[in-house]
């Protein structure tokens, strides 16, 4: 499918001026009915700029992986975002450790876990997919791989995040939180599905903890014939339920993306109701849906018709 430049300019203009918040997908007709490619969907209110970047890459001839990498890079490199990349809140020992994964329409995937000092882990995950026979590199090995591929070491702990960590330590806070993983799913101009996820994980987590984001099937899963899904929230819940894989398998059985996400959220309830877990999905026709355990999850949908913010349905 060819992307229309005229339509893209209209999208950009709309997106620059307006951020809409609507309660359900029903009125965003193209994406809700499917066949809306190109379409990019992403977790939380990361703003219209992220969607514009994703669509622009496709307009220039990029595929879904190019689009996801560039759009997620913009969030990773934003020091004001406290849950992804540079400026992400650290673990309990004060170190920022990052997790990311990416998966394409051929079912090929790359991921990094417990990666320190590298601002753009999604780009390293892409290289794991493209330049190694492996799926997941972790810790020191992931860092060495990144450095040997030209990535630069960066101090990811900004002054602001350091002060927040010092406050947390001083108050002997037990609390861990911070659920704002960026997950993005793209149906590109060739009607191919891809997905990517990037996060600094739970703030003040135990050193060594890895979440769902780099675990294929937990934080991300793509099957081009069926659909794609990603998760945000308490990663342990998505790992224990193979949540993103479950969402895709439920879409394979014929459930809509929203119904499939709801089933995956329900599956987590045996572990309690207090920790947020959210799934976002898109099927191979471009139909989008989401579900969260607790009120408060939002997601954005970017198409040629515009870029909008939606409130997810929730169980509790
Ligand atoms: N969902 C992100 C994490 O648990 O690390």
C-alpha cells in the first residue's frame, strides 16, 4: 500500500495541534474496523510526536522495524521520561538497567536485558536480531556487544533521577512502581506487523531483576498471520502468564484484540488485584484493542486520520 504524502501532512497538522482523549476505540473508525495500514499503536500518553515519527519513517519507505526503532529511540533519549532509557529511575543500588525487545513479521526477534550505560537499548535489540544467531543478550555480554557495534557509553542516571533515588533511600521506602514501559506495534505499508518494547523496568527494583520486556512471549509477541501484542505494568505478571503470547493466541482463536487482552488480564488475577498489568494488541487487519487490570492505562493510535489518545478498559 502506498502512503499518501498529502494525507500524511494532514495527519501531522492535526497531531501537532490536538491531543484527544476518548473513552473507547469505537469512534476511531479506520483502526477499529481494521485495514488502516500504516498504523502505529503505543502504550501510555507518550505524545503525538512519537506517533508522527513512526508514521514519517514509513512515509519515507521504512518498514515497521525502522519505524518502531526510530519512534522508541525518541522516548529512550528523552531525559524527562523516568521509565525508559536516559533518565530512567534506577534499581535499589542506584544503577539504571534497561530491558528491550523487538520482533518482526517473519517471527525474528532480538532482545537485551539488564543493559547498563546504553541510551538506546531497542537499537541494540535490533542488532541482536539482525547480527547474531541469538534472541537475548544480557548484562555484561549485552554491553560488550553494544560497544563492539559502535554504541557509546552514557551515564543514564540524570541528576533528577539520582535525587529521586536518594529520597527513596532516605525514606527507606519499600515501594517499587513505575509502569510506563513504551511498547509499540506497527502495521506497516506492506501490511506487515512488528513490535518493540523498551523500559528501565520497575524503579528501585532488586539489582539483577529483569522484567517482561525482553522476554519474547511475555512483554512482546508478533505473529504476522494473526496479530501482535505487548504489555506494560508489573512484568512478573506478564512473565508468569506468557501474557503477550496468550493475547496473540486468543486472537488466533477469533477473539478481538480487546477481548484477547481482557482474557490475558483476567489470567493474572490469581496473583492478586493490586499490581497494574496492561496489554495492547493489534490484529493483522489493523484492529486495535487494550485492557488493563486497574483503571489508568492509556494508549495512542496513529494513522493517516490522526493521532489520538484512548483510555483503556479495565477490570477493577
Ligand atoms: N513491564 C516492565 C517491567 O516490569 O519491567
